[in-house]
């Protein structure tokens, strides 16, 4: 059989043609596993024929005419080292970007398929085994990437479903309009950061959020429209209140007018707030009318108080005089008579300043209580038998109650109940007797 004429080899330094999808390393790139001895896996004879041994079979792969056989062997060994470097690049890419496993699997397959016709000398068995292992790793990484993608998709869907549900809850129930509006906007910003959901699902979730946002905006708009109407009504009511307040601000019927102003204030509070900016102005007008009236009343009262200071001084003199005369321990009848004299003179003097009324009531009350205490003490001493009956009834009640407790402790509930009933009867007698003593 005639010897097959070998095909001319590439020019020195020419790059091997590979599919466009493959990663092509720089010519003669260095690798930790490159620079293997090509003489172990092929040869170049003196005629320039290039041979490689693969799977125990030697075959011619090219013809070398650009230098010595040794230079040709180095050249085709370097071409094999380039294949190793390309393999290492693919391995590094898989390690750095496992999510690109699908694309890398295709690149590894193309590189492995290209080994059948590549003109290079090296350990093809080891390289093919390495590429087979890399294919297996890309398949594992691709499977893991799919699972991770599905997990991320599920998490993204769950997050957007949660945000949509929150927006729907806000749209339906929230009345804290400022905070709710801020949260609706914050949800949108968070929504934009969530990726990895298919278009159909994402569109459906977006419609939920969008409908909720629109519903919230409509409800908020309706609320503030109603609020504006209520404020307009409040403004009309308050303007009427101001007119009535101004109409009575010069009245000198102090008590009746003061009550009228209190009633107007209640109406004012019930009216609610007028529009912003107007409410403060209305309040200033209403307050001015009140202040005008109460300032006039206070001026009159201040003048009266100055007149009443003399009355206070006169009542102080009475207290000083009668404090030593009202002495029940020296004679209760005489003490009563002096107290009546004091009370008559006290009333004749008249009013004291308003801010001293309580003080002077306490001063005369101290002397009145002195006589009352003496009368109480005398009465109790005058009827010792009545108090003795109270004590006797109470002792009976206490006695039966003690017996009831002892019977209960002994486990005789029936006897305890009867004794307790008797104790209650005697206690009732004691209470009635004590009340009679107090009322005598």
C-alpha cells in the first residue's frame, strides 16, 4: 500500500484554528503543568515527518520543514502545552464562576473534540482524562447552579409576595398616612433590588403591589378630602363662636358671662381644627375676646379684694379675741354662747379677699370644732350604758366567730356554719347599737 503523503504542518508560531466559542490562550503561555517532555509522546524524523503516539499507536500528524527535528519537536510540544493552559483556564473559570457551568461545559466539550485532529505532541491520555473530569465537574456545577437559581428564585418570589402582602395590608387598614406612605415607597425601592424571577410571575406580583399602592393612594386622598371638608365646617363654626364671644366681651354680669365663655370653649373644642394656618388666627381672635372680659372682671375683683382686706383684718381681731373666750373645758354652755357671738360678728363683717376665703374658713372652723368635740365628749360620758351594750354585742359576735373558726379547723363544717351565722347576728346587733350611739 503506498505511503500516505503527510500534510504540510503549520508555519512556526502559527496558532491552531479552534471554534470561536473556545477560550484561546496566549501563544506559548506558561502553566504549572506545562513544559512536558514531548519526546516521550512523539518524534520528528530527519525528513520532517511529525509523529505522535496516542493509545499505543503512532501516527503521523504533520510535516516540519522550518528547522531541525529537535526544533520541530519543541514546537509541537509547545502546542500541546497550549492545550493544557487552555484546560487550566477553563478549570479556573469554573472555580471562579460556577454559575457559568453550562457555557463552560460546551467549551470543554469543544476542546475535547478538537483533540482528535490537533497537531501537537504530548500526553493526550492524561489531557483527555483531565477534560473528562472537568466535564463531570461542569455537570455537577451546572446542576448546583440550577438548584441555586431555583432557590434564589423561590426566595425572591417569597420576598416579593411578602412585600405585596404588606402593601395590601397597608392599603386596607393603615390610617397613619405619613408613615404608611413612606413605607409604600420604601417597599418599591426594596422591590427594585430583587432579581431572578420569571417575567410572568414577576408581572403578577407587580400587579398586586401596584393595585395596593393605588388603593392606598385613593383611600388617603379620600381621607384628606374629607378632612378638608371637616376643617371648612370647623372654620365656619369657630367664626360663629368668635362672633358670640366678641358680643359679650364687655358684659359686667361676671358669673353668667364666665359660664357663657366656658360653654363657648366646650363648643370650640368640639368643633375640631380649621384649615392649617387659619386655626391659629381664629384662636387668637377667640382668646382676645375672652382675655378682654376676664381682664375687666379681674380688675373689678382686684378692687374689691383691696376693699375686703379691712374685713380680713377685722376677722383676725375677732379670732384673737374669741380664741381665749371659747374654752369648753371651763363651761360648755358659755363656750357655745361665745361661739354664737363670734359667728354673728363674723357674718356682719362680710367678705374677705377671694384668695383668703379658705384660710378664714379654716380659722373659724377650728373654734367651731373645739366646741363640737367637747359636746361629743360630754355626750359619750353621759350614756355609758349605751356604749356598754355595744361592747357586749361585739364581744358576743367575736366569741361566736372564734368558735366557728375552731370548728372549721376541727373539720366540723356544719357546726362552723351555725356558729358563723350566730356571729353574724350578734355583729348586726352591735352595728345597730353603735349607730344608735353615734346618732344620739
